[in-house]
C-alpha cells in the first residue's frame, strides 16, 4: 500500500496557515495532490477560482489540459504530484506577490524533499523563476534541462498558455514527450546550466526558514 503518512502529517501541520493575507480570502488551502512516491512533480502558479472552491490543484480548464497531456504519455494525475508556488488563491487571480512567494515557498520545498522526485517540471514563469532563481523569460528557458540539488528540472509552458494558442499547444505536447523520455532514462541531452545565478538550494532555504533570525524577524 502506498505510504501517505509523511505528506499527510505535513498537510495537517500547515493547512491552517495564516502567514499572509491570502489566508483571509481563501476558501481552501490547496496543498497539492497526487502520489507521495511520485518520480515527477508539476509546479504551477497558484490556485484559481475552481481550485480554491474544491481544494485541489488544476481542476479547471488548464487542469483538464494537463490531464490530457499526461494521458498522451500514458500517465495519470494519480501517479504524479501536482502543487503550486502559492497554496492560496490570490484575489481575482492576480499574479503572486514577491512577499507571498517568500512566505509560501518553504512549504513547496518541504513537499519536494518529502516526495523526492527525479524530475521537477515547472509550469510557466512563476514556478520556473522560483525553482531556478532566475528572471529569464520562460520562452527562453522552456525545454532546457537544469539540475537543482541533484534533481532534474524541466521548465515548460503553463497549460493555460496553451489553451487558446495552437503553437503553444504543440510546444507543450513535445515537452511532454521529453518528460516521458527523461523518466525512462532515454534522454541523452545534457542539462544546460545557462543561468546567471546559481539556483537556490531547497535545503538552504528550508534551513533559513527554520531559523527565524536569518529571515530578519528578530
Ligand atoms: N493554474 C495554476 O497555476 N495552478 C492551479 O492549481 C490552477 C491553475
């Protein structure tokens, strides 16, 4: 039977988070969903209207597309883990704010540590900037592989960007074929470290966040 206990305990620990104002406007804290033993994590931006109501990530139109893309490579959402940069919906689906990301990212990093995936697939610019610690545009980064803390990171377009733009849909479909190859160990292409700064280590961030002195709180 699948072991869910560590992730479930972590959910119970953080689901009443009040660290930022989004706690006041949310309907649900959207922890993420899928398998604790997954080799693959997708990271989106933040819950939208449907996700906030249902408490699950990617359940609207972009989520349906994500399901279809997974089906095309013979996978289902139960075999992967799906999370977001923010756990709570920003009002009117505005972009996440820098301070919200800073307060929330430790949760995502701990999820990554618990699940310990082989491949992290960042969906769109917000999760890509966070994980790779870069301001470079997603159009430049997508489809390139990076290594962060020993894990492969593959930035791809956010499914929402492919909903109404046929060319983006083709690109995202071909990136899903890459996902399949990477997971099967069939990909020969080397990781491409083209960033201006080193990616922030998940471990460093967690350590800093467990030590409030380092965050300038005292
Ligand atoms: N878009 C996201 O980035 N995340 C969701 O959960 C839904 C839509």
